[in-house]
C-alpha cells in the first residue's frame, strides 16, 4: 500500500527521521521533508492537496 510521509525540516534537523518507522509499513513509501511549521495544511494547503492527489494516483 502506498504511504506518503511529510515531515517538517526542523524535525529532521532535530534528529527525528520519520522515514525509518514508516518504511516498515509500506514498500511504496514516499518521504518528503518540507519547510513548514507546525500546521502544514494551514500554511500550505496547495502542497498538502497536491500530495494527497499524488498519493491517490499511486
């Protein structure tokens, strides 16, 4: 099953690597680090919508 993980770049900089835990759940993982703050959907709804569409297409 395809899975998309969007992670804030500040989380990755602090050592939180979301890709590792999620890769155990899916062979079709897409991990992307984005420059957004705490509420990605509120800050960049177009990005989130595009990621949802891309996930649905996979």
